[in-house]
C-alpha cells in the first residue's frame, strides 16, 4: 500500500455499518456500497483513505502484517487471534453483544459444570471457551466448529456451546437457553505498529476523532 494512504480493514455487516458514523466524524465518506458491489477495496471522499473489506476473522491478520494500517475487530476475534503485533488503542463500543454458554433447556448446567467435572463444549471460539472453563476449574473437551453451533447440543455432539448472543433469537429458535455469560463483547480499533510510527500524524488524528465520536454516542 502507498505510504501516504491510510488503509482501514473492515468486515461487512454490523462492523462496517457501525464504523461509518465514526468515519463521518472524521469527514470520511465511503463512496461505494459494499452490499451493491463486489469490490473489495472501497474509495472514500478522501484520496488518502481507503477501506478494504475482509472476513471478520482476517482483520487482525491484515493489520498485523501491514496489509491494512488499521482495522476494526470484535473482542472475540482479537482474543482468538491473540493480538500479537497489534496496537489496540480504543474500544469503539460498537457491534456490542455477549459471549455466553448455552445448553438445551433440560440440561442441568449448574450441576454438570462443577469443579472437577467434565463436559463437552462445541464452539467457534476455543481459546475463549478454554480460558473460561479453566478459570472455573471445569474440565472441558472442546469441539471446534466453524458454524451452526446451535446444532451441537441438539444432535448430542456436545453438552453446551459457547457463542455470541445479541437478541437471543437464534438460541430461542433452537430451544437453547443461555446459562452463563462469559464476557461482554464490543469492537476495537487495531493499528499496525509500523503504521503508527511511519504515519503517526494521520493515525493519531483518526484515533482521537474515533475516541470522541464513540464516547459521544455512548452518552446519548
Ligand atoms: P441473536 O440471534 O441476535 O442472539 O444473534 C446471535 C447470532 O448472531 C450469533 O450466532 C452470532 O454469530 C451473531 N452475532 C450477534 N452479534 C454479533 C456480533 N456483534 N458480532 C458477530 N456476530 C454476532
């Protein structure tokens, strides 16, 4: 990427939509609609700022290796990635939800998830799940899945799942109940460490503007 350009990695959907007002606060308007085009590099009204669209789980990798100078990634994605090589200056308080444990309605979670006991947990988030149960002293067999975790307790693949919950509709539709909150989740700004050194002024300006815009939203 050209050294005088700032590249921001975003994922389509909630993160893209909720980052737009923060960009607007910095006078940046994305001039293309990602839902209407197949383009992966989007221009803005500022020649020095570009947006690249990547998978949510790829945002930390793009920023870590300098494929993008900055990015917006969920705390879930950052914890699973490990965060190496990333400067994480700001919680943007967007795309908020929670990471929770869910089971079938009849499952005695409190009884089964005791210290020293063993349960099977299916999840897309093995690092977060492992840490959560290690902290509780519960032994877990983690089964890594890439999608449709709700199916795991219904088919007997696992006793419980660890997944993101927002409205709870997905769990309800599959007759699952949220039995424990693991943590609150929101999205953070991540910055490539070399970009912070080489493009300090532009990067700092964006961090400061995003900080003001995201805390203003919280106060409304
Ligand atoms: P809900 O039915 O509203 O509870 O949403 C749950 C589903 O939406 C989960 O399976 C998640 O995969 C997804 N989801 C909800 N919130 C987020 C978020 N902030 N970031 C990524 N995925 C989310």
